[in-house]
C-alpha cells in the first residue's frame, strides 16, 4: 500500500512529499510522532522542494555571470563607496516592486559585475525573474534575431523579465542601430520593469556615448531619473574572480 501511495505522489509530481514518506518509513523516530505532526512534515517537505526547484529554474534562466554571488559575502570593511545598510535595503527588492532601476559605476575590477549578480541572485531568491547579459552580447543577439525573424520575440522576452541586468555598458560608442534597439528595450520596460546597468563610464558622460541627442535624451530619461546610483570606488580587486568578498 505504501509503495502504491508513493507512486501516486510521484505521478502527481509531489516529489518532495514522496521522498519524505520514504524517509519516515525508514526512520524509527517518526513513529513516535502523531499523525498531524507527520502530515505537517510531509507538507513542509513538499513546499521546500517546490521552492528549491523554482529557485534553480530562476537562476538557470537568469544566466548570471556569478550565480553564487551573494550580498552576505560582501566585505563592507573595504572602502568601496557603499554601505552595508544601503545594499541590504536593496536586497529587500522594494525598488523592483516600485519599477525603479539601479546604475552601478566604477573603474575596472572594483566589483560592479559581482554587485549586479548579487542583487540578481537576491531577486531570484525572492521569486523574481532576472536575466543577465553583457551589452555587446545583447546587440549581437538582437542582430541575429533580425536576420532569423525572431526580433519581436526577443524584444518580448526582454520586456517580460522582471529584472534585466545589462553589464559592460559603454565599452564603445553606440551605432545608430544599437541606440534605436536599446531605446526599444527601455521603452518597453520604462515604469513597468526594473533594470540594472553596470558601466565603467560615469553617468554624466552617457549622453555623448549614446550619440544622437534626441535618442540620447530618450534613453537617459528612461534609465537615470528613477534610478538608485551606486558609485563603487577603490582599487581593482581582480586576481581571479571579480568580486567584493574577502577583499580589503
């Protein structure tokens, strides 16, 4: 009878509960507990299992450069222009609920990408979808999508993700096609979804970097005016993985 019940649980995709039933059968200590306690444990195991599966799926889809990046691992003793209180407040994800952006700037190696991925990881753990992409790769994907007819589908995908993380913004000046494509993406997300931009270039130089004044105004307006700005300072921490943890 127990084996048949376990098979039914698996058929109903209650894998966590099925595992918990087998564990209770094998462990004598559970027999001392009452029915309600054991049932509660089965339900808790199923819920934990589903949450774990959801998190794994969100992290896989996010494609974070550093999927293990964690705000908890950041060494706030290092002078990087940020405070623990500031970052922990952002991990509450209120800015995502308010459809605001984050702009992370600083020189090479100060931890911009790690910070962006840590915030993306925090969002995923809260059940919020995220997607990381380097700007050069994004433009490459857009170019390919135009060639194979999937441009509209890609724009739709980018518009639906709750947190879009764009790394390496401003490595080179934008072409006319690139700035028009990026404006399309930001127009779809403006006041609807949140975006993190990571860049070596100070915000005040973005207008010249984008180029054509009218499009530059439109892009900057959609990115900057409602954004939290994190200006990371200090020496480069490159020496393996770009991160903020265990560094002085």
